C-alpha cells in the first residue's frame, strides 16, 4: 500500500470515468431503433454498434492491466479517458453506420485502457482494513451503471435524440480528466518486461472466443463465411488460450498473467463468482424489458424506470456495505447477496403474468438492489485483499476480463434460450415459421399470444437464476479474510526487508 493524502478524492475522481464507460455497455440498446431510423441501418448492422464496443473493450483487458503496472495506472487511465471521450464525440457526429461502428471500436479500446486502472489504484492507495469501503463504492458503481444505462438512454433518446447518448460523454469525460489529473496520485511504476508473445496469444484467443460467443446467435451458430464457422472460431480460440496458459507457466522471464495469483484461493474464487454475476446482470434484464414493452405496452423509458428501486437501493447501501466489509464480513455478505439475487430472479419468474399489477414487479427489483450491495464490493475486496502492489494491475485486468466474459456469455445464452422458449410456447407463424424476438419486437403483442410470450420470458429468467446460484455455492468456499500475505511483518519492517510476493515466492 502506498501512502496517499487524499485517497477518497482520488477514488471519486476515478468513479466518474468508470461509471461512464460501464453505462456505455447498456445505454445504446435503448437507442438502437432511433439509430436505425437516423442513419438508415438495418437490424444486423445496428447490433454491431453494441457488439463492436463490447468486443474491443474485453479483448485488451489482460494487456492493459499489465500496462498499468509498467507505465503507471494514472497515465494509462488518462490516456484511455482521452481516447474514450474523443471517440464518443466521433460516435455522435457519425453519419453512417460504418463510421459509428468504427468509432465504437475506438471507444471500447479507451474503456479497456481505463477499467483495470481503477481497481488497481484502489488496491494500492487504500490499506487492507479500509479497502472494503472503497471497493464497495467501486462495486456499486459497476452495479448501478449497468442498471442506469437503459434509464438514461431512454431519457436522452426521447428528449434530445440518439446522438446525445454519445455526446453526454464529452463534458463528463473532460471533467473526469481534470479531476483525475489533479487528484489521482502518480504511483510508483514497476520495471516489467513485456511478454509480447503472451500479448499476441491472449489477444487472438480473446477475440476468437468473444466474437464467436457474441455473434453466434447472429449466424445461427453455423457458418460465418466459407469454411469458417462460429464453433470453429470458439474452438480455435480455446486452443490458443490453452497455449497462452502453457506459455505463461513456462515463461521464466515475466509472464503477462502471473499464474501464481491463482494460488490465492479467494482470488480464484472471486473470479469465478464475478463471472456468474456478469452473466446474470447482463442476461436477466432482456426478458423483463421485452415483457414490459411487448406485453404491458410500456415505452423504453417507462420500462427502464422499473429498475429505479434496484439502482437506488444498490447505491444507497454501498457505504453501509463497505463498513461491514472492513469489519471482516465480506464472505457472509457475499453469501447473502448471492442468495437474495437467486430469490429475486425466481420471484420475477413467478410474478410475470400478463395481468400482474405493475407495482408487484417492483418488489423483486428492490430485492436485487439489496443483493447488489452484498455482491460487487465484497467480491472485489475478496479478490484484491492479497494482491501484491506490483501485480495490482495484472490482477485487476484478470478480474475485469472474467466479468466481461461472463457478460458476453450471458448475452449470447439468454438470446438463444428466449428464441427456444418462444418457439415452444407460441404458435407458429404463417408458413410454419417459429416466432422469435426479432419478429415480435415491432409493437405491443395481440392479447391471444401474450400468455405464451410471458411464459417464455418467465422461463428464460430461470437461466440467470441458475447461474447466480452457482455463485452462491462458490461463496461458501471463500477463506476467512486475513492480513495480506505480501504485507511485511513486524520483524521484516524493523530490518527493512519484505517477504516475497506469492508469485515470487514460488519461482525457482
């Protein structure tokens, strides 16, 4: 831990940028119809506005986390913020779908540069006994941003136009840059060698896996072009990822991903836990939004406002959750949070009926808000508690990568399941074609198929419920939080020496 005079000021300045880049993972979904009308794009093209951002965001996270260790997290964060802000301006000014997709790719790269640095800075400037409160703020920011995105997107599109979904980032980015430049400390850098072979292998593997999963539904999990298939890309990506892991294990210089980090039980379990959270948070909202708009006739803004209890409770409880984490209750809180998440999703599935009073559906949303307070901050604290400072960026990159991969998996899986349940629960279209989300999303549904559609959405919600139940089971296996293994004991402090980090200790 590096001594900093105003760590909370630094944290809040980083939260601004972190909140902005996470909102952009969900805010555009509400704007898609307006973008289609505004620049003459079709449905397949406009889907890439979101897909391109997510792809370019997740692929470099392992690399950018390590880059922060080498060049300094503040420098990499500020560079990413500049790239993200300028790309946001480019997005808003785009007059064609090709220009918009390209700008979103650049925007995702900027977000990928920023994200690992936020968590790395917290790990390095807050002592372990105060890190829980800081991680709770960081975690609740992630949770609230994923929920606020559709609400803000609906308000901006309805009031100002789709361009403002992107223009809003420009003033926020400028303010965030000034605050981070002034308040975030310049932390000590570590003289790392850069594992270029690891960079190449991880980048290629991540691209193939994420692209295959993300676009599988678009190509019906079949042929993309010529001999290239979706499953071929995914399998090739997995093979290259295995080669990457082998290289990290045998690299005697300095690997991109120090595998010794996974010797820490809590770090490994937290990565598994956050994968289930990323999957669930990304996937559970889609069936409910379809239900609100196509069965209950809500506008995009009205349907997004149904998430307000969730967002308010999640953010409001963060300070209290942080205090409990600092008192050593991270494991218990995570167990409770995961359980409440399961309960809320099962309750959603039970309550989804065509004539359910709308106010009843605010109850599971409120439960989710409480659940979030026990998930994001405690998980992040458990993951980073024992990270040695010189590997804070690498650990943060791994943690955020697994979260994003969970989100990509959730997005692909829920779309596939919804299509399957609609085909089973709805009558066939004229000519024998099965109903699908794309064919039904043109307006409110006729009453005679609302029951079948609602049943399909209720059944689909059980998938994220099952996945977050895995996270609930994982939470029981966390070790009790203790003093970080990299912290120097009293004898070492008196002699001016420090014990080796968990990674260095296992090197020959």
